[in-house]
């Protein structure tokens, strides 16, 4: 009967599992790299202190020998001189230790940000490319499905049930297409070096946005107006700014109850050093607890879900707005009150002024005004 020999198979299996995890899991790899760097820093720190102690002892012994030699040769060295020698040795040792530790800290901090977190950065970049590639691949079949559905709707022999089904299908396909376009906007508009800036006339950009959404406003029975001086200009990217105002106007229309004498107004003005554009609606408003999350991707407030308003939105609009405004060194101010409406004001510096981005969030919930200010780097 063959006997089972004890071996290190469990440890080998564990090592193999950890190796596979290190190779396949970027976050685990980053953790291991950070721990390794911290361990190396601790070892080097101990080594520095050890060398410092040896150096101090050696210099102290040398100073004592010199003192003894002077005594033997008949010289009368003072004790103050010996004390000064010891003090000088201590200062030199402390200065060397702190200098070396400072250099090591900076160096290992650079290594941590450069190499230890590299797997995480690569993973995030891979995920971003993956989302972009998938979004591109989905656009063609979605367009074909929409076209085929529209062609099917032209059949006059369709029953009401089939017609309603096809119409609902087109609405959902439009919603998916909007989500895909918004996902692509992150990659297309916000990559470093991809935004080309120029002098942009706000009347042209806002006028185009108003014209594109006029039919939607009329369908919902909402009055859509604009107040934009002809001379207002900002420095930025016209495509990106068009995306900002498109998302704001569409959100305002979607979150405003239809056929209830409601309105959405786009108003632009300038001050001494800023150009501001406000999108004002008389919709359902934003609750205080939701106000802190409106810039998060795919977020929809409890109020909109309860009332079934805004169900056609992708939840990416304000997230894209926030990123584009930050890329233009702009500010976002939100003032909102439940059942009274929301005002989103975006301001940009004039060409000669560049400021940090600051988001000021205001909400009035149950008659009480709330304010949050978040400074963006």
C-alpha cells in the first residue's frame, strides 16, 4: 500500500494562489507594492539609525582619544572643549540622519505614486477604454434596431398594441443611445490635451440648444425661453459647452411636470470678471439630502423616482456637466426648493482671469435654506 508523503503542497498552493492573484488583481498588486515599499523604507530607516549610532560612537571615541593624548603630552585641555566636541558630533549626526530620512521619504513617496499605484491606474485606464470600445460597438446595432422599428411603424395594418410596443421600443433605444453618447463624452471631451479652446459666442451655442429642445418643450407644454446678449463670449470648447447646456436644458425639461403652466428659462449675463449662464426651471426641485449627490454618475433623487419624473434620463448629465465645467475653470451654483424649481448657474472667468473651481450647492427644504460649498482643485 503506497504511503502518502507529507510535502509542502499546501504552502506551494498558497504561493501559487497569491502569485496568480498578484498577476490578475491590480488592486492586490498595488497593495503588495505599497507594503513592499513601506517595508523597504523601514529597513533603510533602521539602517540609517544604526550607521548614525556607529558614527557617533566612533567620533566620540576619537574625541576622547584626542583628549587623553593631549593630557598625556602635558597639555591641559579644558572640559568645555571636550563638551563642545561631543555637542558638535551630536549635531552632525542628527543633521545627517534627518537629511537622509527626508530624502528617503521623498524618494519612496515618488516610488509609491509612480510604481506602487501603477497597476491601479492601468486598470482604471483599461476599464475606461473597455467602456469606450463597448459603447462604440453598440452604436451600430442600436441604430439598425431603431431604423427597423421605425420602418415597422410605417405599416398601416399594425394593431394599436403593436404600435404602442414599437413606440416604447424606440423611446428605450433613444435612452440607451443617450447613455452611450454620454459615456463617450467622458472619453472624447475630457482627456488631457483633447479640449481645444477658442472664443465662443454664447448666443450661437445657447441658441442651437434652445432650437433643438423647442419641440420637446412644446410636447410637454413647457415654455422654453432664452435671454442671451449678443456680445457675450467665453473662452472654451464649443462642443463641450454645447454638451453642458444640452444636459442642463434637457434635465430641466425632464424634471418639470408637463402641461402645468411651467417654464424653463436660460439667462446669460456678465459681471466685472465673470460670465454666468443660468438655467431656471419651475420643476419638482431637489431635496437637501439629494443635493450632495447630484454630480454622481447615474444618481437620481428619491423625489424624481417617486413621481416618475425624469425616467428618460441616463443619470450621467450632471456628472458630465461637472467635469466639463471644471475643465473650463468654471463654477457651478445650484439653488433648489422642493415643488418650486431649480436654478443651476454656471459661470466662467473672462479670458484674462483663471480661478479655481468652486461648487456652491443651495437647497431649500421645507422652507429652510441649505448651503454647501465645495472647492475643487
